[in-house]
């Protein structure tokens, strides 16, 4: 089963990093967050990836074109223009790099990789979020429900503490940032059947995947939700990158399941 990763957005909320490189190439622990996402899938035996590129696509292409050498010990004979590779700790990734357009929205990007996953169940996720999700359980859940699409739903930490008080201002109950505030949201990590492309037949370059196509799939009763109660973290802003870096450097990166 192939894994499609949306890796073409502008990353405008992380401009401190993305002026020079695409968001999926922003590093955590010396490796692009894209690498971390791929390692999560590889840990469960899924190593065939299709990357939807856009903004600064050449940066991601160059990274994977040179990946083997970057992760190897080499001897270079400049006079003879000869390179000997002595050792490599390269991953078992197979990567298809597809330029899906600079300004194409997510639905359009998915449509443009159709020929690379035609006729097969495939997985899809965003290029900026990590989790300690059990991919095996996710895939089994999708197969059991028999729908066209499964998304992973998560509860984010509440932004503020909850306080209950009486009319005199006496605090009766206090909870500091309750988990999720009872709301479940889209956390990516989709499993999709080829039938989802029937919802992408019109011109969709300007349409967001989560907006029209996914809503229509849900309205037709073809969307199921896999609940993930573990760690999940998107890298939306600089503070998120800093937090992820701290978790990695302290050995507390819960998404490191490999």
C-alpha cells in the first residue's frame, strides 16, 4: 500500500523557516519533519511513498536524489572523478516525487497523483504532523468498516483552564487545560479507496480536500473516523518546531516508534 504525503504548501505561518525551504524540510533533530513522518510508516512496513510537491519542490527532489550519498561513508577521487561508497545506513524508502503545482490546493494535489495509486487502497497524510499512531490498527479499522475513506481523529489539549465558580466568586472546580475540551478534530493519517477520485472529477485545483470532497464523502456515508488518543503534534508555527525539537533532544519524542 502506498503512502501519499502532501508536501507542497507554502507554510506561511512558519515563514521564519519556510522562506528558505519548504515546510516538510524544516528539521527536527537534524532531519526534516518529512523524514520523521516517513519513518512512522516505515516502522509498520509501509515504505512506498508518493510526495505531492509544490513550493520549492526542487529542495525535496535534491534531498532524495542525494539521500544515499548523504547517509553513506564515501571516498572521492577528484582526479579520476570516482566515488566509492563504503557504508550506508540509508532507509528502505521508495519515493515518487510529483510536482503538483506551486499554487494547487490539496484536492488538486491528490487528483494529480491518481495515476500513481490507481486501483489501489492508499494512505494519505500531511507533511507537517507527527504522531505515535498505530498504522496497523488504523488500516485494520479501515478494512473492517468498508468505507471509501477513514481519517484519524484526535483531541487537542484545551487552550485555557476551566473554572467553575458560584455567584460570589468562590472557585468550585478547576481544570488546567483539559484534554481536547471534548472535541475531536481531523488529524490526518487517512486511509483511502480509489473511489474517492470520483469526488475529484471536476476542476479541483483551487479546492481544499477537507472542504468540498471530504464533506461530500461524509454526506454519502462513506467516511469513518479512527480515534487516536495518543501523541499528535502538527508543526504550524515556530513555537511548534521548538517544542518538537525539545522533545526530540530530551529523548521524549513519543512519535519515534522505530
